[in-house]
C-alpha cells in the first residue's frame, strides 16, 4: 500500500508501471543489436618496394598495411598468394618488427598449365604462410590510416635465366583473393574451400584475443580481368633492374690509384732503359 501511494504521489499512471520494464528490455536489446551490427574494421594489404640482390639473384618485396580505423594493431594473418613457378621460387618471410614472427608456410605447386588463368607462362605456385603477434611487451605498432605500415618482407630466388641482367624485371605476385567470389561463404580464394587472405586485429577491449576484419588487397604487377575467362593477367607497373655491375668501394680507390701509378712508372723506366 505504501508503494502504491508513493507512485501516486509521483504521478506515475498505473499503465506506465507495466510498460517501464518492457521499455527497459527493449532499450537493452537495441543496444545489443547495435553492438552486433558494428561494422568490421577494414584493412588493405599490398606488396611494395621491390629490391634485387645481384650476387644471390634474390628478389624481395615489403608487405604493407593500411586500416580504415585508427588505433589498430595486426594480430595475425594468413599470407596467401600465387606466382609464376618458371620465374620465382619462394624463399621465406622475414624482417619482422619486434613482437611478430612467421609461424609456418605451406607451398603447393600446380601442374603444367595451372598458371594459365593467372596469365603465367609456367605452373602457378601457391604459398600459405602465417604471421602472428607473439609478444605484448614490445611497443605497439599501429597501422596507418593515411600512409602504409610495413610489417615484414617476402623473398624469392629468381629461377628464370631470362630474367637476369635485364633493365625491367616486373614479376607478378597475386594475392589469393578473388575480385568477385561466386560464394563468399565457402571461400574467397582461388582454390576449393580457400578462405583467401585472412587478417585479424588485436582486440583492444580484451574481450577476446583478436577480432576479424574486412580484407582488401592491391595486386602487384597483376590486374583482375573483368571480361575474359582468365582470373587476370600480368602488367608491368613496378619494375627493378637485375643488371649486376661491380662498383669499386670508395675506400679502395686509393689502392687502385697507387697500383696504377706504379704500373705507369714501371712502363716509363722500362722504356728509358730500352732507349
């Protein structure tokens, strides 16, 4: 009775007493629904900055990231891509910052003719590597939203002798992500049941270890084909020189100069003796 009197004193109609719990439940459900529908952060990955090491015929590219959301750190990635097995041979991943490492890599070489859909002259070779954050004690590396953040490199041996000592070497490295997957639920990659390139971010809320992302790629010296039967074809966009030339270190010039002067002096003395 006291409770009813109190509500009446506060001018709460009896009908509103019934609806208050319902309104509270609806508000809570709306909040949960809004949380569930929160969009995934987007991340784009690319190969960049190719460089060639002449003595070992090694070709390396950086792997760089850009996020559409600030304050994001890479937690893990399935590094999946294709290349022409007649031109390159995968060596490995490296140049990781503190706190990250490569865990494993699987290599699958297709049969003859398997590279045709990519525009390759030889068989396609598929790499499925893994990179993960393994330490929380190192300074965090936040992925840029305006530029590009390098996190590691991928290196290959150049197998094709025709690719050696040329001015423009532009091999294609194709990220394993279809432009328009026929059924994204069963995989977005080019192989059967292939989940494609998978990237996760560190969950800053600590509710879980990592969180999923919406992955995008920028293809390297290769572009999608919207009209033909092939997946795409190579394009020469980012090229390097594989011409090896011996450069005398600056510190050795004095030695060579001295040897040259000694040779000239010897020739002059010899000619004088003859005359």
